[in-house]
C-alpha cells in the first residue's frame, strides 16, 4: 500500500507512483525505502499551444511571421494607344479642318495646307459685272465674279505668311520644301466657269514646287483639287492634283514659251468644259485635264511653294 505524504491519501495499487489529487510522489505505507530509479511521467501541460517536440510536426514558432507576399508586376495599360489611334482617325476623316500637313511628291516629304486661312463668306465682298471687250480670245462667258483677296489676309499662320499691299495679295510658305494653299469659301464655284488669276514672282526666286492657281477644289484645302503651277525662272509649268496627305503629278514639269520669265506678270486660267478643263498661260492653251477628280461645285484657290513670295491679283470667275 502507498500513501501520499502531502494529503495522507492511501492507494492500494503499488504500481501507482503519484497522488491523483495533488501529484505528490507516493511513499510506501510504513516508511519503506524509495526505489533506486524512478521513471517520472512528464508533467501536465498548461500551455494550450502544443510544442513542436510533442507534436512531432514542422510548423513555424508562435512568434514567426509569414513570408512577405509579392504581387506580380502590374502590366502597363495600352488604353492610351487606342485613344490616340481613334483621335488620329477622326482628324483624317474630318478632312483639312485642323490644318493637317499633306505629303507631297517629288523630293520633299511634307506640304502644308491651312484650312483656317480660307476667308469667311460673310467677309468677302462679291463683285459681278458684265463684260465683253476684256474677255480673252475664245472666252465667251459674259459676267465676272471677283474674289476680294484683301479679305484673305491672316494675322498669323504656322504654315505661311500673307499680306495685302497696293492691290496685290502676297503669300508664301514659311520654309523651303513646303507649299502654302488657300482656297475660297464654297459659294465661289469654278464649275462651268473660266477661272483666272494674275501673279508674279516678287524676288525672281527659284522654286522646285512652283506657284499658281487652284481650281475645282474642296473648300477644305488639299483634300481634293487641281493646280496649274509655273516656275518663271525656268519657264516651265506642271499640273497636280491633291488628295489628303498626297500630291500627284498629272503633267510633269514641261517647258513653255508662253511663260514670261523672272518677276514679270503671268496670267493663269482654267476653263471648265464639263468633262475636262483647258489650261491657259497668258492666253495660250498649254494642256487639258479630265475632270475625273474634280470636286463637285469646287472652288478656286492659290498655291505658293518653297518659301517663294508670290504676289496675286485679279482672281476672277467668269460665267
């Protein structure tokens, strides 16, 4: 029999070593000697968190923190590219309303058209007078509609310069390799009409692009038109047509004795015949073009290339 020395409770089971009430080691009733070796059970655990050893598993210590979480890098958005592409498409579809640079042929890469430079119909005085004696040979149209070029002057343009002095309208592109184009509003039609203008190269300067008369043009410049252009230094002419961002040659540079050289005045004229237009320089027929690409009820305009200052006057539409 064994007894608890603390609470004096006795136990009949000799294999029991500890008191079931307070855990004190039992002793033999009657004061027998303790065994030489005692195998002690582990004490009861009071920590609710099991230790790693008692569980025999791998887990982080209670104070350890999880490894930091690294989010995958965020992909850069491509939405702005779509927005830019849509904006450019809208600009192209709207024509020349934003003063777009147009691609030219020859050895140059770009050309400029300034839609904002075209005169407002409200500010352009119109003059229609009967005429007979002043008509060029073969011109049987009896009324003249004069375009007031004084109203075409712009205070500022990124593409070209304009001024009006002593009855002449001067215009030029701002740099070599570019051309500057201005056109009339849509109530000045060159259809079924003879359109002509007088011009002179003020400084007798060289121009590889030329200068001259626009006809059958969309009121938005450089989107659909024809142009009769001359170079007085080399006494030559050419004919081109325009599409958005493109200039195409219909007649390449051709020498002509009809052109007055240097800074002398030259008269350019386009006579519409319905399916074609005859082109004259100083009253002499030089070539004809089909009206395949003409804008319906197109308007007249002026063209100056390579930064050369050209003086225009007497822009007239005869019907």
